[in-house]
C-alpha cells in the first residue's frame, strides 16, 4: 500500500516536472519611465500592442485586495489552488443542468486559464485545476495574486489592474473609491461586453451588482449601488506620453527593466517642451529644436527635448543623440587647454590676421580681421584665426583625444581623413547635444568631465572623480570670460539686474548655416540648445546668436521661475589675474604678417604700371621684396609695388630681426 502511494507520488512529481505550467508566457511587461519623484512620464506596450503593467501588492489599494478576495475567492489563503467545497457544488449543479453552470474557479485557477485559454468544458476545467495546484507548488500566494492582477483582462488591449486604472482613471490603483473598486472587479468577468468606453450601460450595471455583493459582506454601504447608478462609466484615457523621445531612448537602452525612475523632473520637462514649441521660428515648418538641461554637480539630466514636435520632419528622432557640426562651441576648451599648458592667459594678446596653416586657411565669420586682440576678446567675439592659432600650438590630435577621454569624441565625416585637423576648432567634426552637455557641465564643475546620469539608481559621483579635462583654475577663467560676452539683443546684462541668471554662454554656427548652437553654465544648471533641420539642409543666415541664444536665456528664466530655492549662487565679481610678462603675447616677437596682398590672392590691375601699396603688421620696421627685388617707397614712406605684368609673384616682407613672411600672388589685367 505504502509502496503504491510512493509510486503514485513519484509519478505525479515526474509528470509535474515533465509538463510544468507555461509561466514563460507571463514574462512580457510594459516598460514604464518615471520622473525622479516617481511620476509616470511614459509607458510602452508589450510586443503585441497590449498594455500589461506588472502588479505589485504594495502599490495597490488594500481595500481593493480585500474586496476582490471576498468577491472572487474567500478561501484563497487556505486552499491548495482548488476549493474542494466549491468544486463539489459546481459539479452537482453541472450534472443537474448538463453543462457547466458555476466554474468554482479560484484565483489560482483563473491564472491557469489566463496562461492557457481553452473553451469552457469539463476537460478544460480539470486541466485548470491541475495547473492551479502546480502553480501553488511553485509560487507563493502573493506571487499568484500579483500574477492574476497582471494578466486579468480589462477589455481591448488592457491587461492587469494597473493598465485598467491608468486607462479609466488616469492614475495608479493605490487609492481607489469603492465605485472604482467595484468596476475593476466586474470587468475581468466579461471584459468585452462590459467595456466602459463601448458598453457604458453594461459597465454601470455590472458595477452595481458588485457593489450589492460587497454591501452584503459589509465592505460597502447599503446605498452604494443606488448612489453609483447615476455616475457615468469612465471613458478611456491615453497613457502618459511626456519626454517622448528621451523615454523611448531609455526604454531601448534598458530593455531588461520594466520600471525606470529617471532623473528627469516632470514639471520642468513639460514646461521645457512648451517653451520649445513657443519658440519655433515662424514660416519654417522644417525647423527643429533640441534642448537639454543638466544639473551640473550631479550630472543628472533634469529635462531633455529631442525635437520640437513629431508632426515636423525628423520629429520622431531624438536629436539630442545625433552628431552635428558644433561650430565655435569648442573654442572655450581650446583656450582652457592653452591656459593649462602655460601658452596663454586671458589677457594675452594674439593676432587676428590672415594666416595659412599647412594648406588650411581659416577666415573669420564676418570676413574682417581685428589685428591684435586679447584671448578673452577673441573668445567673447568668437574670432576664428586666434582659435585655430591656439589649437595649432595645443595640438589638434591631443585636443580631440582629450575630448574623447571626457566622453565627447568628435565624429569625423565618413570618408574623411582620420587625422584630427585644425578644422575641429571651427566645427569640422560632429558632436551631439548630449556630448556638448558633458563638456560644458565639466566647465561648471572645475574642469572634471563625467557621464550624464539618466536614472536615479545611478550613483552620482560628486567627489571630483572623473577625467580632468582642464584645471579648475582654467575652467573658472573661461567661465568668467564667457559671462562677460555680449548679451543677445534686447537682453539686459545680468550684471545690471538683481534677479536675472548670470550665464556663461557660447554660441556656435556650423558651415553653411546647417546648425545653430548655444551652450551655457549658470547656477546649478548646464543648458545646451541646438536648432536646425533634421536632414541637415541649411537655414540661410540663421546663426547661433540669433537662432539659439535667445532660447538659452529663456530656458534659464524658466528654471529660475520653477526652482523652489534660488538657483543662483552669489555673483562672480572676481577679476581675471593679469598675464605674466612671458605671456603678454601668444607668440613672442612673431614674424610680420602680410595684410595686403594676402597669400593666394588674385589682384586685378586695370593697366600696366599700376602700383599697389603693400601693408603688413609687425613688431618693427619692415622691408619688402617682390620676386627677390627690393620694393621702393613713396614720399609718404609706403612701400609701393609695380608689377611688370600679369602672372604669379612672390611678395616677401622682412623685419630688422630677419623674420619674414611670404605671399604668393597672381596679378591679372586686360590682355
């Protein structure tokens, strides 16, 4: 007898192992992205388009759990998956009627049915009982109940109590009214026939019947059904869709997580999205905007707008991730590295004159040259020649490598030479909004570069660790220079106001007006703004100063208005230290620079015998030569050159120390 029982038990265990319940069918869960305080920003359906949010008893109203068990399965915590008394009663009723009248289903059996849907037959009921026992052997009561509340159908593509609560009530089911509890109990019994959005009368009637039952067991007032009868059935609502592109990027990046608490601030995010929409340029339906707000010290991303709208071209793309030409926004880091190297200081004088660098001849944006300027003036007015001159001494490869170590490696165009040339100073390699935010946050944090934080669970390294992009002293000097740059039109300088944010900012415009940038550091926050077209088509005449800088200041005003505490520390009234004598000039006693005729130019002479006044800038008196022959001077002391005729000439200027510069010039005239 004992042997027979043991053999039977072994056989049952073997069958249980050979035919386990299909729990793998429950693995798909909707991903949720929340803000830093837990507010839902966006939810994503599972692969087949169903909304299935993982249930957690700790986040569900306890009154709902009590009412559900009283209505569906009063002996849930006491039976082994099957309620014997209910089975006997249901079997007797079924035999008398010749069909299944009462299912006697426990919640465990309902979970089994949800895992393996079958027609209502006696065989199917027996298999459900078997599966229910198997579930009880593998899972705790809490896990079974959470599984039911995750899979229960609520009509259409809604599964689980959380999806239903969001769709019908617009919130989590952590605090429900008795009427809401009754509706959520009634819907899974006949989800399609009782859908509130399609069959409101049936939904109200089913809710009333549940309220009557709950009143009978003391869980609802006796008048609850009558009181709720006049309340209409709720309409279905859309799931939250804030931080649209950024949330989707996070969902793809963290596919193994179903519930993510991001670093985003829901209030700031929504306000920033509205600010972007309000600042779209009139008459340009293809323009896009991407903005990022980063808490400088912690590197937490508090708001990020990937595009100005999905109805615009490229609006489905998260444009904060796409590399674009950064224009002049990298110039502050070139000068900061020069400060660290002892090559220059803020008031070091540097030449803004035409110059060729081994075949590369940059030009200023306005095609004007200003002669000797300080490094501070060159940065504040975004002069190109001084920036390229400085990068030439810092080293273009070293500069790009440092940016790469900081987490912002410039991306070279496809098919371009792998060498990082001097053009990187003027936007010759691509960076994204996110990468530029990494760099400017480093400026605001003493020169230390660290990755951006997107999830609250990520540790915030606030101990100064990370890659030392530049020294704290150089970072401070650069920010001081940028704070004193000319403000955008119509904007009063912060130094003349009491409440306005004091912003250290830099603008950038890519070649051909394809990208307009502004980046700033102020108070606790770093902000980066990009405007342009997603396909890279130029926007003629739109510069960073005109197209992006006004929005940067509006974003800081927005932050200031939303901050519960002052976002600004005390104003920086410190003066920049004077440069030592050894750094009075960027290059000691430089060779004289030819102003006219510039190297590589073509000069038109309307007749033979026409003279040209030669001009150069140098530290001492100079002598001129054309093809090796001295050039004479007129009565005023100007060097005047008379070309012999059309053709190519080599013009050379030499100072008293023997330093020289050359310009190859072509003279053209009528034949």
